[in-house]
């Protein structure tokens, strides 16, 4: 019984077993006409071209040429696409996008929380935010820790909004490649993070000052030094202009509005932690967009090699920032080896670093021998 169940087909055949043709309700074989009664049922060919030969057909070369020209003309007619530019329905981007301002900051946060959650993308696409500067998008995606797939979807949606706005303009200009444009935007955003990471690894993490009698705590828990600490203000460097703004991006100052005036500026320690968090998120987003074809591969690989080339070989503190550069470069090794120029640049950067390590080790070895009074060989 089980063998029969296993051998049973998934779908029940309609025609029955092979070589057995079932009877139909109305078939010509059952018609009792005089021809069928006398001669039986004979299969008739609908077209004479289905059988026989064309040896006796009187077709000249001119007729063949006329037939062939008619076929080419018909093909050209079918392959020509109609000009639907005037008949194309104009899409109003304002129906599905709303501009991001300081007033709708709460609405923006709610929308990105839904994007980071499980809300369907079809409902989110009905009303999506549009940013004046694209760098703000990466800051918001990192702040809400949106998954890579949904983040790439929003980037594609923003690109579609840019195309729709450009098509609606009267003076149209040639649109750049979206992959090249997003590559430049992402590189610019990550370039702004490099100085903050550089300060973190060169100066070390900035320690916050302990509270004392000459300092007071603000409403947000931040230190507000009095005039007696003006002489010691040089111990803690002032916060530099970095991607850690009100929305953790250099381009997000427009979103803060008057709310940023009531909040104290973030401490250097918080800015460094935020820069590390954004760098980690952006490296994951770069890899996903790179694999999806949303980035210009040549331009992005060039920038990764520029990071390694610009590192100074003399200071040993570069080893700290090398910890974040190397994992980024190691992800794209299969792509580096496909280009001779990329391989040469990468090999040069590696050899330069190895030479520095060897020289440093030799110098330290000579110093140890000099301290012990042994002459180096």
C-alpha cells in the first residue's frame, strides 16, 4: 500500500494512460455523414503546405524578394516603439514624498522606526521622506539600525524620487549614473568619520572630567563648567565639526532647528563612540550595496586603496586605525585581484607597512643591545 502511495503522481493526468486517446463529447468521428459511412473517417489537412513539395510551384525570384521585403517592413513596424512621451502620465512626487524639516522631526523618527521594524514596505512607500542632502539618510539609517535589505530599498526609493523630480523639470539635463552618485555620497559621509576615528586612535579615548564643586550638571546630565574652569579648558578639546551632529551627520543641522539650541553639544567621547558605530554600520551597508550593484565598484575600490595609501608609515599610532581599515579592505580582496592596477597599489601599501614594522623592530632590538652594552652585529 505504501509503495503505491509513493508511486502515485502528484497531479492526476487528464489524458489517461499513454497511447490511449479518450473520446470527446462532440467529435467528427461520430458524425454519420454519407462520406464517413462509405469511405470511413479520413484525416484532412487544413493547409496544403503541411505536406507535399514546392518543386512544382512557379515562384520567381522577384516574388521571393517581394515576400522578404514585406516581412522586413512588418518587422520594422512592430519593433518601432511609439513615442509615448507626450501621452505619458505625469507623476507628482508630492503625492508620495514629503520634505524633511525641523517641524516634522517626530514624524520622521516614527517613519524610520517603522522602517526598522516589520511594517510592510508597500505601506511605507505611500508616504516617504525626502532629504535635501543625501548624507542625512545614512545617519538616520544608522541611528535606527535599519536592516541592510530595507536600507537598500529606501535608497532605491530616494533615487526614484530624484529621477521623478528631474523629469518634472522644464529644463531637463542628463542624469548621472545613480550608482556613481550614491557612491560619492557614501564616500563623503565616511570621509567625515575618518578624522574623528583618527583622533580616537591617536589621542586615545577622551575621558570625561569628574564632577566637582566648580561645575554644575545641566538638565541633560552634561557638565556645564563655570568661569573658574576657563584656565583648564584646554585639557578637553572642544568638539570638532564631525558627522555627530544633532542627527549624527554634518548635513543634518537643518533638521535640528531650534531644538539643538536647548540641548548641550555632545561630548568628544560620545562623538567618538558615535563615529565608530556609524563606521561599522556603513561598512556593512557598503558591502550589501556593492553586491547588489548599487555602487560604482571601481570608484569605491579606489577610495579603499586611498585610505591605505594615505596612512603615515612613521607613527606607530596608525596601527589602531589600521584595525578598521584592514577589515574593510579584506572584504573586497576577490575584486582587487581582478585588476592589475589595484593589485599593484595594494601590494605597495602592504610592503610599505611591512618595511616600517621591520625597521621598528630592528631599531628596538638595537636599543636593547645598546642598553646591555652588547654591540650589534
